C-alpha cells in the first residue's frame, strides 16, 4: 500500500495565468477594434462626396473552394475635376444565397444617382456614402464587444485567483 498523496492547496496561480491570457486577448481585441473603428470613421468624415450615376448593377458568383457565394457589384460613372471616371464597387458581403444580393442590386437601378465618397489620394477608390450606415462599423463593434466580454472573463478569473482557501 502506498502512502497517501498530500496535496497542497492551490495558490490560484493557474487561474491568474488564465486571467492574464484572457486579458491579453481582450486588450488585443480592443486595440484592433479601436484601430478599425478609427479607420472607418476617418473615411466617413474625411473622404469628399460626389454624385454618381449607376451604370451597372450585377450579382456575381464567387467560388470559394467547392462553395458558391454571391455578391453585388456596382459600376458608377461620375465626374471629378472635370474628368469622367468609372469605378466598380463590390459590396464585400458575400452570401451563399442569391436572393439578398438580388435585393441589394435592385436598390441600384441603372441610371439612378447615389452619393459616393472618394479617396482624395486615389480618386479611383470610391465607396458608397456611409452616413448613418452602421454596416461600415459592424466588424469593429463586434470585435470591441468581444474584447469587453473577454476582459470581464479575465476579471472573473483574476478575482477567483485572489480568493485563498480557508
């Protein structure tokens, strides 16, 4: 018969390490979210607006491995500094179903006018005007909320690691 093992009570250092890992992830997510949010905000507030006319509004297929996705491509014509320009924008929100993309494309009937924003450093780079458009800020907001959540989890693990057994 072997001698019984005597275990030392845990000092909480394992929980402290878990808390530190969650905290590192939370801070990284918050920094990333802040950077992305600032980038989107600076585009929304600093890129000038122009009026553009829809030339084409198409739903395109994107093949990712064996899966077929659908996206909306919009082609606009506009005049900038006296020169006519043509730019194509992809919605960059592919879906496996074609119907949402068809509905999005139907919002941009050929010949209609819409507000675009253009990059003053590269006028060929345009995007749909984002005033009141939370879609542009969706990813940074989700990453920020994840960072807050993991920060709270880190706080819970840290608090648990500080409790000493009686």
